[in-house]
C-alpha cells in the first residue's frame, strides 16, 4: 500500500516545453549566428546591463579579482577542486585504450580521444556558483581537453570574484564575463571575438537549457537538464530532523525543485512535515524553498524497503539519499538515479559543493537511461582497424561479399571481392571485365 502524507504532481520533460522561452531563445541564437558580436553586445546590455567592448577577462584582471578575495575562500576553492580532480583522475585511469587480434593479423582497437574545445557555462545571476566551475572545467581538463572556454554572467552588475577565481584555478583557458543565451550561442557558433567550441557543459536556467537543446547537434552537450530533484528513502529509525533539513537544502535551488521523502514509517513522515513547518519560515532562501516544497514536495509512506526502492527506481531522481539501517543495500536495489548518497553522514549538499563527485546530473527521469557528467563525457571512444595479414584480408573479403549481397549491397560486396581477388586469387567476372581494357598497375 502507498499512502501520501503530502502529494504533488510529478515532473517530466513535457513540463519544460515553454513556447515563449523557445521562441525567445531561437531569436537570440538566430541573431548571434548572423550578426556575431553585435548581437551578443545587444543582449548582454539588455539582460545584464553590460556595455564592455570585450567580455573576455584579461589575465592581469583575473589576478586583480582574485586578490580581492579572502585567503580562506581561495583555500576552500583549492580544497574542493583537489577532491574533484582526484576523483576525475581515478575515473580517467579506469578508461583504457584497447587493441586485440581477432584473426591472424587482424587488429581491432579503440582510443579515448578528448573533445578538442569545450565551453563551460557557470550560472550566476543571483548567486555565485563556484562549484559548477569545478565540475565542468576540471573534469574536461582531466579528460585532456586542450581548450576550455568558461562563461559566467555578472551578479547584479558586479563581477563574481569567487567564480572567476574558481574558473582560473580549475584551468580554464579563456574566461568571459558573459551569461545567458548569448553566452551559449557565442560558444556554440563562434563570433569575431570567440572561436567556437565543440561541446558545452554546465547547468543554467530555462533559457540556457533551451539554448543547449536547440544547438544540440551542431555541438555536443553534457545532458538535458531540468530543475534540481532530491529523493530520500528512509526507514523508521532515520532522523526526521536531518531529513527535513536535507529536503529543504535542495528545494532552495528553485521554486520548481521537487523534494520527495519515501519512508516505511508514517510516524517519521509526520515528524518530517512538522520539522519543515518549523524550519521553512526562517530560511533566508525561503522565496525559492517555500514554493518548491508547497507545490512539488511529497511525503510517501510504503509498506517496506523493497517497495521504497521500487518506487525510487520509477521516480529515477537526480539525487537519492538512503537513510536506512543498511544503506549499502541500495547499491544493489537501486538502478535509476543520478547519484546515490548512502547513510545519514552523507548529504546531497556534499555532492553539490565539496566531496568530489560531479553534481551535473540527469533530471526529470533521464536517470533511466543516462548518468551524469564525468570524464568520459569529454572523451570520444573511436574505433580503428588494421589488417596486415593478406590471407585474413582475403577471407574477410569472401565473407563480406556474401554478407553484402544478402542485403543487396553490391558495391559493398565488390569491395570485399577485390581483396579476395588480390590476396586470395579468387576469380570474379566483374573484375575481369573491368580490367580487360584497363592498364594494370598499383596507381602509384
């Protein structure tokens, strides 16, 4: 039996299709495509009151910006980036190039090739989001991306010093004080002052997400992103106060961020509701957290943990915290999630800010088919093949000829025939006719 102590509708990608947003984004992209920097300056002034001739932050100015920050801020950025870099390097080390010999003298392999230029979008607008610089720039550089372009908007007209410092310390090759659709379009399409990139990573508001969606195909993207989500799975012995705090910690991301508790204890669920009522009015970020909890918060009571895990897999949430007597059991029970946080000592906020795993994760059920941002997203796994044994080349040519003709692909078949003829001495009428009046030679 499933009981809702607090119910809300579920979100899906269908909820993200806002015609006005899509139309506005399309207009901006079209203008940047045709007018370049002129259009970028127009929209930077319109949306962010920027009037600078160039949006790129010079190296000397970056140093001046970083000098304005307390040393503790710099030290904390360095600490967090060390965690992200350490885990990213371990991920990269797990990805090995492969080469095997499948037949005598027939070699098949793959290589992990870094994308050559990546755009990193670090949101701003209201708050400095330094963590997004760690997650996108460091991961790309560890993957071996030679050029990373980083864009972030001003915050209420001011330079976000901590974000600029995070970009620089993460290893960005070019830093631009530029936000919104105009930043995404500049990176994707290129302008007179910015060379285009091959892929864009990083979160953003509905306009940034829509810009990435519309430009996908011309460029690669990390993933389609929706509002931040949290799901907590808890048994009767979990701490309701911790649960309430953690649910609200993610609700503050935005007014449309779902926060869901699935528990085996109705009593625990009721306590969580009461704690949220006590905590929420005093939150400095209640302008976001309050409507998020009111409209998208849920408390669901189930019969047992197997039912809780099954429901969790159907929800496929971005973040899943497991507060049970045996949280590690979720590693086998759960298969649809962006990231798992096991045990009451572990919270989503650690993943967002400090622990070292990546916080750019699938939302709106996309965890059913994809994971989040990691080193592998910036690598193209490309195959190669090489035949040095003529006997094997001839045998593969015979099989290719037969297989291709079953599919009525005679041109493919002839490519196999000619190797069987050259290396195996096989006879083919079409080759005899083609060569009857032609000079024989290597073509060199």
